[in-house]
């Protein structure tokens, strides 16, 4: 382009203005090609159109009703042990266990009594053959039997030998009746299963408690070939998860740092650790320093998540074909142009690996274009000013 200098720089100014106008028109026509942090609102919500092709995700408007449905999600727990958790475990005596046998008599001249003491105490260890020896009874097979069954047999065998005998049998030390606790505990190792029974939280407490934050601690319980995992605080809250621990069980405590990701037109794009047991969507946006006031579209706050099939089906008919037990990609949309959304955002809880995305406002591309051409405009104004001075 030829630039001519005329008096007052008017010719230069006119030509430059035409050039900038032409450049602006060309650039504005291609604003959609400018960089963006992710999909626009229209590209996400296009599945709502009746003629729209089937999308690989379910779009849900986030309101009080859908927030309540999503809140019905329950994380996996010890549900596979429900049938085993109905009664406390019956502990069976095994080789190596140490038992105490107390025998009481009604008379003073019995086998185990005198004028001073009317009882006798015997402490013995179960031998490799699974037997203990009791005077005037002989070898008693105890392996695999309960203490009550052994106690009743000893008392029955003494009825025609002692004076109205009564027998008490206690386990002093049990080698076989133990559970193993490993991982993020202060005192890992084998812990005895008391005759009165112990439950998951009892074992964790007896191991010194978790060495990680409780809301970041997952407990894995292995019983034979069955394995289940639950959050430590969920176990505390739900009585059905407070299952009895049985001999041979293994508990593994692991620290699992939960986090969510924030993307798009926010004050801060980052992966954010929960740092607490529960984080609401409002708190998540707060940790992202809120929506970008210059570029964000308040109508386009989206949360991306994989939901359980039964929850997705309750949220939308589009998920009706999802097989039970599967995971369905769901996008929740929150419209912050509506004041009610501020209340909904305080009800909706974030989950591990959620992705929170804020779309650009439709005018953001134009704003970005102005940022791109502003140096050129400033340079043009400088040239015009200089040329004007030269021609004066």
C-alpha cells in the first residue's frame, strides 16, 4: 500500500484508517479461529436441539432437583460383606493358642478345692495336634472349636468326678485369631481378635490410628477372595460399613489425595486438592478465584463427571440405554446469570477427578482480537502523529 504525505497528514490518516478498517473486518470474520480455553456454550448445549445428533454424553441443567439426584450417589463400601456382617464372628481355637481353665467346686473336699480355696486354675497351650490336657479329663481336642463348646465338654466330663463342678474357659493369647493391618497406620502388624469381637474402626484404633488425614484415608478389607474399599470417614458415618473383623482378615489403609481440575475462563486454571472431606461447587469456584470478569460467560459453567448408570438414568432419558453398572459421561450446566444458581452451587458437592470448566463469553473473541491489534493501532497513531509534525 502506498502512503502519501500531504499537509496535515490527512492523506496518511485516511489511508491508514481504511487499512485498519479492512484488517478489522477480515480479522472479525475469523474471530472463531482465535485461541479459546475450550468449547463454547453453544457447542456444549447443542444436544438439546430436537434435530441434534446423538451425543456421547448427557447434558443436565443443574438445579435443586438434579443436585438432589446427584447427591444420592454413594461411594463403594463394604457392601460385599453385608451377609458376613450380620453376626459377630465365632472364634475357633487353634494350635498355639493359650487358654486358661478355671474349675470351681461346691464342696471343700473335692478334686480341685480345699477348705481355703474352692477352685483351681490351669493355664495351658494348645499343642500341634490341637489338644489341651485337663487333669481327670485327659486330652481334649479343641482345634476348630469354640471356647463355649470346649468349656461345656470339660464340665460334663468332670460331673461324676468333682463336686458340682463349674468350668470357665478364657483365651489368654491367640496366635491364629488375628487380623493384619498394613499401610498408613502408626503401628502396623498383627492384632488379636478378641472373643467379644472387634470391628473395622477398632482394629484401626488398636493399630495407633491412621497416619494420614482421615478424609484422605481409604480402608481396603480383604477376606479370602473378597475385597472391598471404603473411605475411613464414610465407615464412621455409616453403621452398615462398621463390619466385624474376622480371623485372617487383612486391612490396608492407603492415603488417597482427592482432587478436581479447574479449566477455562477462571482466575486460576489448576488441579486442586480437596483439603477437606467435602467441597461444594461454590467453594471450588472460590478456589479458582472465581469467574474471569473479562472473558467468562456466566451462563456457561460446566462440570464434567462420570456418573453411575442408575443416577444418569434418573437425571435424563438420554441415559436410558446405558447398561446397569456402567459409567455415563454427564455434563452439568449451571447458569450463574440466575441468582438461584448461587444457592444450588452450595448444595452440589464435588467428587474426586471432577472437571470444572467455565466457557468464554461470545464477545471474548472480539476482546482478544482487540488485544491483538491494539499494538498495531498504537503504532499507527504514532506514525500519524510523527508525519503530521513533519508536514507542518
